[in-house]
C-alpha cells in the first residue's frame, strides 16, 4: 500500500487530513460541515465514551435524554447565553414537505410553519433547566447529577474534521446543587475526571486551569478547562467544566425549599467533552507513518500477520495463532488475525501501521520451528523476537501497558520542551514565532490587554493554571505587554 | 406513598401514562411531541442498547455515525421513500438568529437562509446510500455491515410517551451486499436477532412475519417484523427488518465491479428498533401495582430494605447487608441498599414495587437472630424466608432467572389465550369486539380487502406469519371478507 502521507514538518494541516482519510476515521459528508464518522473512527469514540461513562457513574452520575429542539424563546432567557449561542445555529421553521406542483420534487409546505421556531440544540442548558424547574422543589431533590450523550449543532463557517464540525457528538453533564460550595466542588471534580481521562487513557498530558473572562462559557460564572499541546506547537482545549452559579436557576426560576425553611435559587454546573478529543488524540501522538493510538483507546490492540508459502505452512501457522489469540482474548486484549490471502505481508504491515494498531505480531515457518514470534510496537517501531509460549500473552499485556506509558511520557517531554517562560514583550513575540508552544507570561488581568495580545499575535490565554499545575506560574510579576502588576503567570498559545 | 394508579381494567390508557409518571420513566417536554427520558427510564434503554449492541457485533456489524441533516433533494431520489417520509418532518431553513431591533429577544435572521433546506433525519437510508456510493467500488468492499445509534424525528400529530414521539432514539442498521440471497439472509438474520432479544431479554413472545404491501417500509421490497400482544389485546410492532432490493442502489447509483468482471447494482437491507420497545415492555408485563421488569433489563435487580428500631439495630443490620451486597455484586447482580432514614419500610416497599425492581430483600432484627432474610419477588408478589448464608447470592441468582422465565411464560400464555382462529366475517367482527387479541384469518391477498377490513373494524394485518410461527396458519382457505381463495391465514389485530 502506497502511503503518500505528507510529513508533519512539511504540511501539518495536510498531514492531519491525510491521517484521517488513510486510517479510515472520518470524512466530510454531502451535508455542509457535517462529518461521517467511519467505523474505525467510531470505534475510538466508543472506547472513549465507554470509559468516560464508567467514570461519570463512579462519581454518582446517571444518564438521561432531553429534546434535540429548543424553543427559540428559551435561548433568550439567559442574557449572556443567548449572545454566545444564538448566532450560529440550525433553525427549524417548518414541519412538512409537499410535492411541488410542477412535479420537480418536494418543496417546503408554506402551510406548515411553526408558530415558534425551534433551534437544534447547540448545548442543552436551557432545555434542561426548564425541565429541572419541575424536578426540584426541596433540598431533598438535590443534588441532581445527570449526564447526556447527544449530538449538537453549531453552524460553523470554517470546519475541520473532528476539531470543528457543524454537528458533533458529545456528552454534557448538568448538575444542580443546594450550595455554591457543592457546585464548585462538582465543577472541580469533573475537571479532574477529564484530566485523569486525558492523561491515563488518551496518554495526553494536560494543564488544568480556569479561563479568563473573555474565553468563559456564555452563562457561566467560571469556566475550568484542560489544555493540551499538539505537535505543531498549538494548544487544544480538550474539555471544559463550568460553574454556572445561579444564572440558569434565575433564568428559569428554579428554587428549592431549604432545610431551614427558606426558599433559594439552585446552584448549577455543566461540563462536556466531544468528538474533538479524537482530533486531539491524532494530533498529539501520530507520526509520519500514520496513526499512533494509546492501547487503552485502540479499537484493535494486537494484529497477527502470518508469513507463509503455501496452504500447508498457513495451516500450521493458523493453528498456533488460534492458541495465541485465545490467550490474548482471555486477558481482555482485542486481537485480529489478518489471514487475508489477497494481500502480501508488507502491505498488511503498512496498513496496520497506518491504522495505529499498538502491537503487531508476525509468525512464519522459522518462528514455528524455533517456538518464537516477532513482536513489533507501533509507537517506537522496535521489533523483538519473543518466545511463543504460555508467557506470551502476559508479556504482550505488559508491553501494551509500557506502550501506553511511553506515549504519555513522550507527549509530556514534548510539552516540557515546548513550554517557555517569557518575561518581556520582545521575548513573547520572538518565542511565539520561532518556537510556538505554551508561553508562561505575566498578564495584568484585563480583557483589553488580552485582546491586544490576541490581535497582535493570534495567541490567546489558554488558561490561568491552577496551583500545582506548572512550576513557576504562582508568582507575582509585571504584565508582558503593559508592565502593570500581575498576580501569576498565565498560559498563552495559538490554539485550535 | 399513595399510588393512585388506575386499574388496567378500568382505563388502560391512563394506567399506562400513570405507570410512566409514577415510576419516573419519562415525561413530556416543553417541546411539542418531544419527551424527556428520565434517568430510570434511560437505565432501561441503556440495558436494551447494550445487549442489542452486543448481538449486532456478534453478528459481524460495526457502528458508525452519519449526519443528522438530509438535504431535501436526497429524499426525492427514491420515489416511494419520499412519499412515506417527506410528509412529516422537521425542516431547517435558516442558520442564524439575531437580536430583534425592538429588543424583544431574538429573531430568525432573514439573511441567513439556506440555499437548500435540510431535513432532520426521519431515517437515514438516503444519506447513508449517498455515502456508500463512495465506499463501494468492488465486490471486495462488500458486504458493508454498519449500524448507527441515533435520534430521529418524525413530526407526529398525536404523540404518546415511548410509543409515538416526534423525536425518538433508535438504532438503524444499513447493510450492502453483492447478491440478493445474501441481503435476504441478512434481513432474516436481523429479524431473528430482534426476536431473540424480545423473547430472551424483554420476556416478550413475538410472531415473526412479513408485512403486507400496504404496511411495507417506503422503499423496501419486503418488510419483515416482529409483532407482540399487549395486555389490552392490541398488537405492537416491536421491530422491523427490510429487504431493500436494489432500490436505494438505483436511486443513488451504487454499483460494484463483480468477481466476474461485470458491473452490478448493490443489494441492501435496513433494520431498526427504537425507544418504543420501552412502551412495549411496560404494556406487556406491568400490573396494577406498577412496573414489572424482566431482571435482564432491570436497571436495578435487587433492593434491600432494613427493618429496624434505633441506631444500634441499624448498625448490626447494615453490617450483614454489606456482606450480602458484596456477594450479589460479585455475581454481577445490581443491588441497592435503601437505608434512607427519611422514609418508613412500607413506603419503600411500595416505591420499589412501583419501579418494578424484580427482587426485594428485607432484613430485620429477628432475621438477624435467626440467620434468615425475607425475599419477595415483584412478578408474583410471593414472599419467602431464606437462609442468609453463603448460598444466598446463588439462590437470588436462580430466583432472578426464574422470574425472567416466569414473566415470559405468563406473557406467552396470555398471547395463546388471546389468539383466535376465525373463519367467517361474523366471527371476525364478534371476536374482535368481544375479545380483541390476534385474529388468525384467511385473506385474499389484495390491498382492497385489507383496506375495507381496516375501515370497518380498525383492525390491520399485523403480519403474514412465517412458517413455524403459529400453528394452523399454513393452510389454504377462503378470505373472511370476500370468500376468495387464500394461501394462508394472516394475523389481524388493532394495533398501536
Ligand atoms: Zn524555553
Ligand atoms: Zn379463541
């Protein structure tokens, strides 16, 4: 199989698109801005979803399902929310088609106009808080800890597979609490869940932080986020967790009888991650040979390729492979025996490399005689011969764990190399141009300065890192642009 | 907890609505025809979905995701399909809102009109076959065995929770094959998967059959279905599997190079079940005390209620319960210890009865002394005392299996009692009025007769049962209405 993938160093953007295409992850559909997630790409999403769902349930959440459509008037109820979301959305105005009189096909039936237009949800705070109003009367009804897996639509003008599409898949948690402290604790807990998922499952180191006011979710009091660094030195926001204060409770009049006999507005949170994570996974780990997947999220963890001449050799190899396969499956390792007789081993090797399968086993006649098997790891390309005995499955299991860890460490080392402390405006612009990456700089805390920096450099404040996230950020100083006092360094970067 | 559920015999329809409301399964939303599936109801859907997904994967299918929106022109490409689906659908005409100049809120921006309207998918054959055109070139690309879990929208005028809603959740399988035989085999295989799921998981006996022409899916050559009988004597279609012939391949010009060097149109199938199954589950098994859930789909299989006076007794009971809970969880049985101190045991018993939890355990001071525990099964209401020893968990496991089987047998006996062979028009109308249920009657095979029977009685042909499904149906005779020759009996009923 000829690959023809451009090198990352030559054209990162084209490299990204080609990886998605050649590894069969997704493609643009005939519908503007909407993608088709192909089975292999969807397998990655299923692995992500299953693990996140387990983590949500372990932290006491349950799933539910709310309507796709939001009446237009709901959107207007929270003032800053409507500003943020009403501008780019799909609007349903009619509920019927009819045959065109000239026989040319179907047309929208003008008689079937909705009294109030419906918005295809860009996010569900409004429709969910209008429902919570009926579910919450007393402190006994709190907390409500609910998550939804759903599709949402935001009418983006410039789209990019996985990273920015008009329709995308996500989960959105929406919780309601009796106190501010409890809601903040929930917001922080879910940020931690996302960070643990990113680091332990996606092998992606992230910075936990809080957004500046201008990057905050429309309707939130505080937006927490995890930020990751891609191989081209640009940042990618991988998940957000919002403390909503009482904003949506106010907008939808959601009050509860307190233990003490009073009546209070409910405190809220919302948090979400999306199919964008697949884009992050690709951009963080893959290389010029194709996709590199961390074993814990790989739809297929091990592939076995037979090297043979003639039916007789194949039969003997297949018999041995059946044993190995059985032992791997027994340990919960997913495995495929690629015995297609239409392709040669070299083609198969290239194909599975392109698809990022973490471990490839190859078994030939000589291996069979020697009781060995060739084991290749995708992340480093290293090959070794192992004994094909009863210990093989546990050795492969250990290898998969090692690959998971190595991919993480490689990404962490990359981030460390590409995180720069800058102390002057000259240094800021020079490092940004020459090196990219995360810039740790002092900022005077004003939206004006943030905006000026963005206009001049296209770099934005990715987050104000939480204590303990990055060494040297929790110190006072002077703003790189204005020289005014700064309470701590923040993270600047150009971003997806 | 006062129940106030009407009896099935008094008002079946109100009983159904009250079960849904009181058991916290779902509710109508502020959006016309769209429901909110509440966490407990969604738990049932998750159990259904997980098992169906396993069965789809075991039969070689993979999941993918296709766009929510369908360009209007796609719908028109398959002539009978557009007739069936274009008439009741949500139409997106604009992609932006803006602030009203009078400050009254947001309005649709007339500048942001789509060139071509988008339909919110009522089903995805068109958008999927337009994609398959690019995926299929050669016989080597076949078969394509793909499933999608998604939301769909059909603008229904009269809606009913779970049974008929504007938006619903479902899965839709869409497969492509090189030969007619292979596609028919796939259609039949998925019908069998649905029937096995209904019988073994939902404890719901079903008749496998084929639809008459007038009940066929718009665009299909043949529609196979499973039909179940509800407790009010009405039928409910629980799943359909369509042999599409080459209709969609023709409409979207999907051809493949054959092994022999020719060029042929691809053969297709599609098949689906939806959240409607939850309606079927409720209607088939529940009783005047509330929901009755088959253990294999119950979000919670066992609940344990402590009977105690004072903290000291509670502590001793809780210690024993922790042991029991551990042993049940180790067997994969879901269990909740209801130690709320805000409610009395009687209230808890009624609540879990209402929610259909298959097994309730109650543990009091005397039990503790005697080494026993009270075990109540929801389906029959029977109570027994069991030894609270090391064998308890396996005894509960066996009891759950017995409940699963008993619920199925009860439903099967009900169906048998309510399936009537009728041989004349008088008998047909009399049995339909007095008894309802499934009527096995001869029919002359014409759409005219079918339509007349429907007009006069509201009964429709639920299916033409496959051989082996119902005794006595595979014999020739004379149509109950016209007396013309009939090749076999078909199943008539009033239906949901
Ligand atoms: Zn540096
Ligand atoms: Zn009878």
